[in-house]
C-alpha cells in the first residue's frame, strides 16, 4: 500500500509538470470550462419576455383596444405590429419578425355588449415550441380573464351579488400549485444541464488526451515506469489532477446555478456534491475506455467527443425519455449524464430524500467497470512499442 | 501569356492540394468520423430520439375525497384527453407525494369532500392541482389537460344551471362563455419536438463538423509537413490562392454529398416539413457552406497538431446552438451576446432555414440572412487567404531556420571529423 501511494504520488508529480509544460492542458482543465460557464451565466441571466406578436384588430373599438393592451401587458407577449389583414401577418412571420397573430373579429364590442357569443382567434407559430408555449399560456389566461370579467358584469346586471356571480361564473375554481419550480423558470434546469454538459465534455477529452499523448509521443513506458510498473498507480496518478480540477469546476457550477442564477436548492447539498464527483469519475472512466480500446489519440477523441455531446438529448430533460421509443429509452442509459440530471432534479428541485437518488448514484458508479475492464489492455499498450507514435 | 501561365500553374497546384486533401481525409479514421460520418450518425440518432414527436399519456394521480358520481365524472374526463391519464388514485397527500418522488406520476389533483355538495347547491367547488414543473414538457401537457378539463366541466355546470333557471340556450351560451378562445398552431400543428429542433441541430452539425474536421486537417498539414512536400519543384513555397481554393473545393464536394443526403433522404425518412423551394434552399446553403469552410480554413491555420481542433472547438456546439436563439429565444439574451452570435454563420443560417422549411419562406423573406451570410463568406474568405499566406510564410521561415541549423550542425560535424 505504501509503495502504491508512493508510486501514485510520483506519477502525480510527473503529471503536474506535464500540465505546466503544455498549455492546452490548462485550457481544457480551467480555461474553456470557465469561459463556457461565463457564457451560460449571461445567457440565462435574463428571463424570456416581450416576444413580438401582431394584432389584427377588425373591430377597432375601445373594448378591442382594451384586450390588445391587456395582452401587451403580459410578461411574454409584446404587441409589436398592428396589421390590416392576415397576409400581412403571415409575411411578417416568414420574415421572422413576429411569433404569433391575434385576431379580434369585427362586431366584437357590439356582440359582447349585446350578449351574443363572440370569439378570439390566436394564430401561434409552432416552429419554436418554447415560445409557442409561453405565448399560449399568457394569451389564453388573458382572454379567459377578460371573458370571466364580462360574465361577472352580465351576471351582476341580472342582480347577483359579487359572490354569487363568481360562484355562477366559475362553479369549479382551482387553485394551482406548481411544485418545485414555482416560477416556471426555464433556465433553472437548462443552466445546470448545460454547465454539466461542458464538464463532461472536458472530462472525457482531457482524460483521452492525457493518456493518448503518452502513446502518440511514445512516452507510455516512461509513464508506467514512473508508477513503479504498476498500471493502477500510473493511472490513478494521471487521473488525479483531472479529477481535482473537474471536481473544483462542479463546485463553481453549483455556485453559478444556485447563487448567481438563483435556482432553488431544496435538498441535500452534500448529496449533490458527491454525485458531482461520481459524475466526473464516470466520464473519466469512459475516457479511459475510449483511448484504450482505440489506442489512437485522434480516433478516441473523435469518438469520445462525439459520444459526449449526445448526452443532452438522451437525458430527457427537454423531450422526456418517457416519450421516446423503447430502444432509445434503453440507449439513454449509456450516458452517466442521464443519471446525474435525475439526481439533480430529485435533490435540488424536488427536494426528495436522499434515498430516491441513491439508485441513480449506484448506476453512475457502474461506469467504473468500463475502466477496470480495459486496464490489462492499457498495460499492454504501455509496454508494446507497436502502439506508440501513431501520428 | 504570363496570366495564362499563372492560371495553369495555379490550377495544377490547386489540383495537387485537392488530391492530398482527399488522401488526408480518407486515410484518417478520426477525421472521417467527424467530417463525414458524424452527420449521418447524429441526424439518425437525434431523429430517432425525437421520433415520437409529441408527449402523450403522462401519468397523474388523483386524491378523491368526494367519492361521488360528480367526482367520478371529473376523473373520467381527465382520462378522455390525449395528454394525461389518471394512473393512481392516492388515499392522501403523503401517498401521492411518494408516487411523485418515485416518478410514477407527474401531477396531482385534489378533489375535496364537499365537491358534489357545492356544485349541487349552486355554490363554488374548490379543486387543487399540483403540477411538477421540473420537466417542462410534462408540466405543459399535464397542466393543459387538467385545467382544460376543469374549465370545461365548470362551463357545463354553469350552462345547466342557467338553462334550469329558464334562460334560452343561445343566451345561456353567451353568458357561460362570452368570448370563445380559439388557438391555432401554425406550421407545426401538433407541436412536434423533432420538427422544432431538428432543423437547427442539423444546421449546427454542418458547421461544427466542418470547423473541427478542417481544423484536424490543418494540424495534419503541419505534422506531416505538407507545406514543404506539396511545394512545386523550383518554387520556394506554395502560393496562397491555390491552397485555399483547393481546400474549399474539396470540402464543398464533401458537403454536397452530406447535405444532399440530409435535405432529401433524411428529411423524407423522418417526415420533417419541406416547404422550401429547392432554389431558395440552395441559395441559402451556398453562402452558408462557403462561410463555414472559409471560417474553418482560417481557424485551421492555428492548429499545429491534429488533435487540437476537437479540444478547442467541440464544446462550442451547444453555445452556438443557443446563440442562434432556437431553444432559448434571442430576444431573451443580452444584446451584445446576440451580436457576438452574428459572427457565426450558424446563427443566420438556422433562423433562415427554419423559416424556409417550416413556413415556406421565399428568397426575399430570408434576404437579410442571405446577405449576412454572403458578407461573412467574403470576410472569412479574406481571413482565410491572409491566415494561409502568413502560415505559408511562417512555414518557409521555419524551414530556412531548420536548414541553417542543420547545415551548421553538418559543418561542425565535418570539422570535427577532419580534425
């Protein structure tokens, strides 16, 4: 054991001097992750509001203008154009200037005052589902509120008290409680997931690079010898600086997400921090696996990189896994990111007890098997000249 | 006469650059994976992930404390819609919460014990709903379904009460719902997720694979010393224009194959909307690909090793997708950040491409984007020429220096030998 620690430390020191020697290491371990973090902090600092829409007001009365200004006052919508006909609106849409068109029909005010049913048409572009959803929610709410207001007035005119009128207009009232993300803030789960994506990309690439360059520049034997011939010591010493830097980055990530962006933290911070460490380690295991199997730096980088960026889609954060084909649902488990984000949602957003996150943590740990399985081959790569110097 | 000589010399040099470029690409698995196969693999995998397009049948839980025919009817009407269904009837909030943490349900409706009594008595019944907003699409589907059902049931009760009071049917309708709200989703009527994100992803993949792939080959040129090996006999160094031209033609030819696959076969297989006129799409793709390739060549001169381009560029794929304003609208991000986004071809191309394919926008509708792309193509064409010119000069200086060092060393050796 003592020799193991001694050997690991020797490799660790050798690794540190390599890192200082090659600036690309520092770029990968600190520079680019931080740059990307800053980028995402700025992107998600603002919330989505004032999405431009057009109004086709064929009534042009005080009442129709009142409805228009009510919609303009919502958080998401901004009435940017008043148009004369539908074609004009469609043209604006094709030019990318508006997301939706609200149509108020002729005789709107007359019908409302004359106790005749009327209607509002909302043409909402489906090209951007996020925008579509936000506008739909706000415009629908405004029209419903508007409609209820008219009802109450009508019922009041019939001699009902305000309370009676309310009971009549809304026989079933509902109280809505939004669990876990009370502000329905899009960035609360997008921000941590994108930051975690950056971490996993750099963990995989740096791991592959750290081992791959030993092969490419024929220093693999020297690396193994520094570890006293023990591949385990050599690998541990090599991985340690990367683990430390990436783990430090997860802490920076927590700081950005919870303190700067103000996302809720409803559960155990310790659990999330431990999960962050396991998350980093699992992606390092994948990196070790890729470079050992391909024994070629470039191919392993292309494969590892290509695999890394896939994780987001298959985690089901935006398009739920539940809605995917069965085969794809199974495929989503080859990404530790899927488990990590489940833990994030459970712990940080839902405030679930730790017990609910433990299985996912266990699955993430299973990825270590990939690294362990290829260790004998990695040792061979270090000893056999024929694997070295591939440009 | 001199001009003609130049042209034939340049053509020869460009042809030799192209030959070498193809060889460099097709003998390197890492490059082929990124530059050629990535687009097939990614478009297929992403396409499959979003294959179902819409989320249906999200399980929800109900706590029914009323246990009356009215509350049963309400529960049944939750099941009638396509987006959610009642998977569990929980006894109390504790049980519902547990189901919730277990991810068995994604929303809870609480029906109080006085539900029927209030309704029959002409009073107001209060229903509580708890929606999970940790997954957005789930939230949307569940919320829509429950609120829609409650509103409808409420309107029915109100209507019946009015009719019972002896009010005629059109009047009762007008009181129940003075303003009907009708919403129409244009271009993507069922709000398919794949239809929404795939055009953007495809355009981003095209740019990113080009930038990384060209960057890798840039490293190959340096590592294999192709700058020297490809120099025509009797010349000191290669000329700038043929190198850039030869590279551009090579990558254009590869893009012609990959983008043709995407825009025809892939689009057809996954049934994405294809409302754009082919000429509009070509008019958009041409400046886009040129701008990407020229940007790629410019950046590639910075890479002295083949592995560097992926290390430096891979992460940028997600930020660039965001900068185009697709998953997070551009109106929401700081203006200066949106401005930075405009220096990347993808930002313009993604926005224009979505409008062309989904809305059937024509050439005039996307003219601002096409102009911007041509502008970028010209700018990056210029930077590609300058960067390549400087690199060729640098490589030449390096070679002369090495030669001097070598000859000095040889001279020293011979001196020592003669001694």
